[in-house]
């Protein structure tokens, strides 16, 4: 067919993923070669360096737009480096650095939040024994594998590569969810639930992919888009395929009614892993959704527009209403993350008009939520996290600093001016208006007003209630968790007061290749 | 209509931003310095507001010398999305100028007063920090050059007032009041946000100039929706019907807060919003009617409830609700009445702040007691407070030649100019409101300062220190004179904002209205004097149903409970029956409704993987089915 069959690879475009991937393997070697006592600093340094390196590689790739693999001058769809892909990779890199620091926290509670030997039966004598040991350091290579998957997910240009990326980001996460040192049964239950439902969703994905292949004769997103106009196959294949792929991606994004795993998994997983999921996986999942719908399914937009609108409305309203009665801070944040998925879906539905603002929202939300979970991990009853909200009563009395920080984060999530929550929502909704989605914007505004109630209740609880005599202690953060909180709050405020620079960046980076 | 445009700021006017920066800086110093600043911190607050007032005077002077009476200052671009560009811009024009003077001027006096009032309070520094924060936010609100900036200030004042009400004391009433204020304001904010997005969706801009120039081309439905959304926002902020209940509850905060936020400035933000958006409101007569109805209804509502309250601050709070009703009535009438509303707002800022500070002085003397049934005969003990309170009283009831006469009478007269039967109804309501105002204010005044002593045993009333009486005297003078001095120059000053208007002719001539109002006021006041000059019972007695109804806020709370709380409790208990969970009656009103449905929906969250998988599966089936349906059509 083509004159030349020479394969050229744009290694620079591949570099962000390669760096993290290689570092993950290096991390496995560290486990084998470095003595136990010195593993933690080595692993953390390796992970942070790799992620920082990946970020630099992303920056060096800026303005690039094209396929990474080229066969005889023709770009192959598998991995695509373009504006949105690069921005999302960069966001994932930065947010994962912060998440890694939180994973590395060992000061707030002795030995950290991760189990030393996951194979020991929960609550057995050996388990009690190992609670005194430092947590396993395998979590860092696992995280790096997951991050590689996320980076691949947002740049995958065909459904098959995307599937590989999806599994690659999911499998290490299933494991990480089950590695909590305390309340291990809940943690293991969460991991199993996440795995089973994730596998279920993956099956939908593969089935949908098969349908779309049957329709378009290719798994390439651009090809599918083309086929949406010209294919002679029955369109039924397209509809089933779109529906199945959407279900799988919406599962990862935690949209109603595919959200039910979210509160259980967020609560059961070790808090640093929850932070990683709420921030980075959210970015990856919506990165994937944006790419699939913008480059693969934009030609059939009329067909899926209604059902995605219904899902977005259900997600916004459902997440907000569910959040109102939560008594557990991690569950509250889980439902809030569901509602936020609804707002982000508006950006997906609005297609090209709102790509940049959706990415801005992802970055802004990521920083805020990661800092919020970091604070959650600091408030403790003895060794365990005090996740029940009643235990947070009067925190402002005993630990005003922590309470101020958490108040800022809550107000940001509630979308008050001067915080990134406001600018992100405002710009996303404005962009959606330009795509004539006034109805969705109205629902979004109402939903965020409802969602402000539970956040406010937390603030009231922090400041206006008398602390219990045995109130939880706030372990002053070590440099690790301190950096996480400081970075998150700083980003929340900076993006709230002067978001211009980042909005400029996302504006330039908002065009997908092949749209 | 002429194209509306604003000239760029030059000279001193390009320093408009300093006006906001000064109180913000004060707040930052007070919050960051921590306990070190406990000794001198309040003076930082006073100084920064004082400096802001001086600057506001300077800016006012510069503006007066300008040809086109406006100065727009674009600071930086906040958000740029596609064709929408939103700047952090400030607009200094006649309307924002008078508001800046009111906020910084009255704010300065209240700050000085608070130095004395809060002298023995351990939280004084924090109080001044929040106070400054509020002033900064309020200045952003009135100086904002587009709806976005106005909204930023709008949320800022809400937050600061919430801090000031609820963070004041660790008492449940204050916490509940703060929460109520916040929730009501959230509902109103939804109105504001939706209005902004509607502007963006139809006009593509939220700049004042852009919106006003494009407004004429909007469809009737759009302009109606826009007007009603803005009205909802304004009603929430200003405690107008049906959002009136939060304002009297907010009196749980310290008295200087009530004076500044809940009398002089923040609660008038709704009037500002409508006046600023006068172009939009003038477009659609239905919207104007809605504003007029809200105003007339609220002014009656507030004055009726005010007659039955025994708490000195609550009477004043309901009086504020009622007086803002007058302002809404004025801005709803439109045309020349816009300026009347603003003038009444300014005069009200003086006399109501004075009355609140006076009540604070009384409370200071009476061990923080607020029940007017236990006052009486205080005029001998506190002559200065008495005199200044008397000035406020004369100003609010509006006898010639005091403030209210020049600011409230024209509103009543304007109400009679409305065409047809509406003019009679609205004008009659305004007239009746004037009589009721005279009645409840006289009742308050007489029961507090005259008649026999009904004090509890342990109080020893005394006059407040000079740092408190000084501002009182200044505000007292302002109360008496402001209306007469301001009425015609301010109307002229505001002409560039509201345009030229000729006096309309109504059902009654201005002289007839003046006579009628004076008679009504004298009758109301005389009735109160006769009834209460010999004091009253020390505890409320059983009374006829109208009094009972008024004591119960005319059923405002009951409506809240009946419409929102009870059905949602029923829903909640129904869901209890379903899932055996305990309802702890979280909060009243809307949030309980949501809470009820929340609990009910949560029964779906069983914790079993199989039911989650079923949910995913049914979701998938629905998605496929829906796609089919769309396609087959």
C-alpha cells in the first residue's frame, strides 16, 4: 500500500511515559537491591525525580502536535502527542508528585498508613505484630506504573492502546487500595469491590470496542469518526459501541449511575491513595473522555448528546444530594467528587468549545482535593484517622491553622470567589454557554448551591462547636504532608485570584489532533 | 437611548483600587499579626477606614470635575474564555461614589464606636479584622465595573457578615442565625449567578456598558427572566419578602455589626443592584411591577411585625426590613424614583446606624439586656444617647423638617403616580406603612427612655464613654440634617446614572400626599404615646390574634416550617421506615428537604458489589435503550 514501510518513532514525544515507566522498573530493582532501612528515601527520590523529569519532557514537547509512531510518513493513531494530551500529562505529573509526597508521609503516624506485608491475614497475631513495622515501599513503583497508564490514557489515539492504558492504570490502583495498615478489612473489601466492578466495566469497554471495530473497520479514533459519516455498516453497531465505551469511561469518571463504587472505595482505601484517585485518575478519566468524544465520536454527537446530558444532570444533582447527609468526611469528599464529575461532563458534552476550560477545571480541582485529603490524613484519633465528622467538631479551637486551611479548601469546593473553585466553575460554565448548553449550566449552578450546604456544615462544625474532651489530635505535618497542603492551598488561591496565566495555557493547548 | 460608555480613569481616579486595598490591608495586618496586635490592632482598623474615607472624598472631588462623570479602571484580565473576556475592572461613577462615601464615612464612625463598645472583649482584634474585611468586600461590590466583580463583592460581604454573626460567640442562636443568613444568601446567589450566565449566553458579556447597551435587543422573555433573577438576588441580600426571616435573626451579632452591615450597607446591596441595573429593570414593566409588589409587601410586613416585638434590636431590624421595602418600592417605580430610592438609602444609612449604635449604648448601660419592657426612664441617666436616639426617631418617622420627610415622602408621592388602581393600592400601602412606622418607633422610643423604670434589680445605667457618644452625636446630626441637605443635590448628582426625568403627575398632588403623610405620622406617634407613656407590662400578656400573629413574624417562620420543613420531615421519616436510619433533624427548611431525599436515595447504597454491578448494568441498558430511542425517532 505505502511505498515505504520504515517505522519512525518520535522518542521525545514518548519520553514522559518512558521516563516514568523505566523509573517504575528501577523502583522494583530498588526493592531487591537496597537495604530495607534506606528504601524509603531512595524510592521517594526516584519517583519524584522521574515525575519531575516527565514534566520537563512534557514542557519540552510543548506546541508539538502529531503521532508518535509513523509508518512510512503516515502517523499511526496509537499514541498522539497534542495540546490537550500534553497539558493533561503535565497535570498528571505535577499532581502525582504531590500524591507521592503524601504516600511517603511517615511522621503523622508511626510507620505510615501502608501495611508492611499485605499477605498477612488481617487482625491475626502476625498482623498486630506487623503494625509496628514501617509500611511497604512497593507502593512507589506501583504508583509509577499507574501514572504511566494515566499518561498513556490521555494520549492514546486508538481504542486498543486506550484499553491497555486503562488496565495499566487500574491494576496497580486495585492493589494500592488494599494496602491500608489499619482497618485492613475495609481496605481489602474496597480493593476487591473496585477490582470486580472495574473488571465488569472493562468488559463493557472491550465489547464496545468490538462493536465499533465492526462498524468502522478500525479501532483508530480518527477512523471511527470518519466512519461515523461514511460507513455502510448498520449504525446499530455504532450506537451499541458508543454506549458500551461510554459506560466504561463514565465508570472510571464516577458518573451516576456508575458511581456506586466511589464512596466505598474512597473510604476504604488508604487516604493518600484516595487522594491519588480523586486527583490524578479523575484527570486521566476525563482526559480519555474528552479525547474519545472530541476525536472519535464528534461526528455522531447528535446521537449521544441527549443521553450524556441526562447522565450529566443525574450526576450533578445526585452527587450533590447524596453529599448532604454524609457524616464521614471521606464519603462527603467522594460524593463531592461525583458531583464534580457532573460539572466536568458539561465540558465533555460541550465538545471543542470547552476543552480548555475542562482541563483547567481538572487541574484546579486536583490541587484542591489532594490538599483536602492530606488534611484528612492529619486529623487522628490515636493512630486511626478521625473520619467521622462529629470528631472534627471544634477543631478551630485546638488547631486553628489546620482549621483555617480546611476552611479555605471547603470554600473552594463550594465555589466561593477568590478560590480556584469559583474561577474554574465560572469559566467552564461560560464555555458551555458558548456551546448553547444553558440548561446544563442552570442545573450546574443549582447543584453547586446544594453542594455548598454540606461544605458549610463542615465549616460550622470546625469553628462553632465545642471540641470533645478527647478530641482528635492534629499531628503537625512533617515536611512531606506540609508541602502537600501548602502546594494545594497555594494553587487554590492563586488560581482563584489570578487564573489568567493557566487559562492562557489551556486556551493554546485546547485543540486535539484530528478534530 | 444614548449609548452608555465609561471613560477610562485618569489622575487620582486611577488610584480607585487603593480604596479597596486600604481596608483589605488592615484586615491582613490584623489577621497575620496574631495576638501581638491585640493591644493596638483596633486602631489599625480605624485608621485604614479613615484613610479610605479621606481618599473617597478626594475621588469624589475629582469625579465632580469630570465632564462625563465616570471613570473605569481595568486592573487585569481574570478569565478569558473564547469571546468572553472578564476583567477585574472598577467603575467610579456618581452612584458608586455616594455608596463609597456612605460605606467609608458611616463605617469610620462605627469603627470608632466599636473601639469603645468592644473594649472589654477578648476577640476585639479578630472582630476588627472581619470588620475591615467586610468593608473591603462591600467596596468591591459597589466599585465593580461589571457584574462579575459585583458578584465577587456580593459573595465577599456575605462571607464576612456570616463570620461576624456566627463567629461572634459560641452560642447556638448565633450559629443558627449565621447559617440561616448563609443559606438564604446562597439561594439568592443562585439568582445572581444564573442572571450572569444568562447575560453571557444572550449578550456575551457581563460588562455594565455591554449589557446595558445590548439589553434593548433582548426578547421580552429574556429580559423578564433576567430582571426576575436579579430581583431574587436582591431580595435575598436585602431581606425582602419572601427572604425576610434571616435579617432579624442576624441581630445575634454584636451591635456595631448590626449597625454597619444589617442597617447601613450590606442589606442595601439589593437596592444598589437594582439601581445599577436600572436599564434592565426599566425595559420590562412586568419586572417593575414585581419589584413594586415586593417593596410594598415588605414595607407593610416589616412595619407590622415591628409593632409587636419587644427586643430593641429586633424592632430596629424589622424596621430596616420595612425601610428597605420603601427603597425597593422606589427603584421599582423607576424613572425619577430611582434617585429617590438612593437618597432614602443614604439617609437611612445615617439614622439607622445612629439608632443601632444608640441601642448598643443602651444595652451597654443595661447589662446587655435588650427587652424594652424592662427599660423606661433612661433619658435622665443617658442624656446624650437619649438626644441622639431622638434625632434618629424624628428622622425615621419623617416629620418636617427632618430627614425622613425629604426622603420618604417623595417615595410615597411617587407611589401614587403609578397608573390606575395600582397607584391607589401601592400609595395606600406606603402611607399606611408611614403611620405604622411612626407607631412602632414611638413605642420603642417611649418604652426605652420615658415612663416609669421597669429595670431588673442589678442594673445601674450610666452614659457611655466619649468614644461611643462621639460617633453617636455625629450620626445624630447627620440623621436630622442629611435628608434636607441631600435631597435635591444628590438627585442632580445621580442624573448621569439614571437620566433626566420630569415629575410625573399622580392621583394626589404632592401637597395632598404631604398632608396625608403628616397626619398619618402624627396619629401613629400620638397613639403610641398615649398607649405607652405610662410604661407597659414587664412580660408580654396574652393578646388578640393580630398581635399574636405579628409576634410570630406574621407567620414567616410557620410558612418556612409548613412549606419546607414538615413535608421534608415526613419524607425523611418515610425513608426511616424504609431503611431504619435515625433522623437527627439536621436543619430546617430547604436543606432538610434535600436531606430527606438524600437519606432516601442513600438506601440504594447497600455496600453489596452485586447491587452496584446491577446498577452499572441497568445504567448501561438505559444508555443503549436511550440511544436507540433517539435514533429511531
